[in-house]
C-alpha cells in the first residue's frame, strides 16, 4: 500500500485539488505528490518511509535545515509561555530591532502573517503615501495571491498556465502595468505615458518564481533612478531572497536601496510570518499614526517571533553565506558539466544558495524566455531524481534552495543523480 497515494485520495475529497497550495499537486511534473511525515537537516521522510535529499527547503525558509535544534528550542521555550497574546510582546521589539539593523532600506517595520500580506500592504501603503493608483510589476514576478498583482505572475499561477486568475475584476487589473523584466525602454515608455499616476514599482529583485532570473547590471540602479525622478516608490519583494542571498538580501548585495521591502519565510524560522518595512516617513502613514489601515490578529505571534529571532541570530553570528555560495556553485557547475557532456542545452543560473534549471540554448533574462524553455525535459529529470531520492521543486518554474545542512556528500550524490537523469533525456 502506498500511504501517500491513499492520503492524496482522501485529501482530494476534502481539499480543493487535494492540496493547500497548488504547486504541491505535481500537476506540471506528473504523478501523485508524496506526503511528508517528518524532516530533519536537508532530508525529508515521506509517509512511505522514503528519505529524500530536499532542494525545496519549505520553499525557502529552511536555510538552516529542517528541525534546527536552536529554532526548536526557541519555539519550545516560547510555547511554555503561551501561543498568542493579542497584545504587544517583547519578542516583536527584538525582531524589529534585528530587521532594522540588518536590512538596508528598513527604518521601521510592521509584522504580519505571510508574504502575500506583506506585498499587499506595501502596495496599499504606496498608494496611500503617494495619492496615486497605478502599480508597475514585471511579467513572471509573483507577489502572492493579491488581486491587483496576480497578473502575469509566476510560481503556481505560471505552472497552471493561468496567470490572470479568475475572480479578479478587470478594473483591478487595469491599475497594474505589466512590463518585461530587464527592459529599461519599456519602463521609460510607461512613465512617459502614465508617470503622474504611478505609485510604485514592485519587483522581485532576483525573480525566483519563474525559475531564477538575474538582472542586467544596470537594471536595478536604473529602477532606483527613474523612481527618484518621478517620486515613485520602489518596492523590493524580498520574501524569497531576503536573508538568503545575503544577510541583508539583494539590496545589500547589489547596493540598491528600495523605499519599501516585503519580507517573509526565513524571518519565521519555518513558522508562518511576513513583514514589511522601509523609510520612516512612508511607514508612518500606517495606522494608528497614519491613514493607511493594516492589521492582523496573529501579527507578531510569539512562536513565530521566537523561531525567526533564533534563525536570524545564527545567520548573523555564524555567517554561513560563503559556504552556501560554495555549495551552490559546486552543484551548479556539476549540473552544467553533466549537460555539456550529454550534449543537452541547459542553463543553470545560480546565486548563493539559489539556482534553477532552464533547458534552453540561451540564458533566460525574462518571463517570456522562461516559458519558451523545454519544460518536458525538466519533467522527465524531476521524475528520475525523485525516484533516486533527490527532491527538486515540482515545477520547471521554481527555484532550488540549499541549506546549511547540505554538505559535500549530498551535493556529490545530487550531481550523480542529475547527471544520470540528463543522460536519459
């Protein structure tokens, strides 16, 4: 009996699609999703007792590996004091102090419960601060399931071929200007036509929901400059890249400071969390001090704060980023060499502990190029890797993550498995 198959059949009767987040359904890679019963380090154990080397890492948060002892201890201590207070708590202040110290753009920060809440709130705040209505976003950048931003999105929306989700009024979408990533001329044209109405540009500075796409060297500085000229806010969605590609995220790595930053994932240590922050004069427009309303019953939850503080403390004190980059480069280089030996066209963009696989002759620089890649080859490679105990993201448009729990032995085994899979394509 396959326990995961049985659980999936039960789930489909009760949960839409049998999953609580669409990409988990394995629709784009085929087969039935496995169910995980426990996780430790860089490995998952399925309901059928299969052990898998994990390159999803809870879709990013588990930079210190699963079930990290220090995080587990911090949560246990917090749990002994209660699960939720509904009042301010000391850990919220400590978390705010850490974020403000670490993230270059953040002078004040507000906690919330998810990355979607964080991006939604930055958009509302940008509109409230500027008095303007339109937003520029980029094709393939996924900013959560926010109505006005789920237009040509990546991640699950892209996987399912339905980037313009049902249930979103056209009037909402009309307030969103969707442009190609890395296209400076398209941005100039948009500002020429609607500059006085544009409240903000929002982007993943390293788009990681349609694979991993890196900016041209001038692109992020260009965005900062044109926003300054037009008094438009620049919003970095660093829910995925924050505290991962560098302690201070892409903005630290690239030296480009946005006005607002959306955060999540790692700052919850594996528990549900989100945050957004930025310039004090902008953040002061939030209620209760300002007219822009935002609230949340569980915002700043003491368990999530304890887990996140423990994670950030380790990242600050131990600085694992050079080692993570070394492992990321080793894995990417090994995959590239395997593809070259097999005569398979494969791009492996990589930065720090993030990388992806694009089956393409040419580098992928935007959403339009990403969707032209050979996703069937990824699908076949995914199935081979899973059979051999390596869990890649179940979509050609997702990003692989490494953790400090991955080591040379796991990287060597992964390269061996992927090389064998590539030779079979």
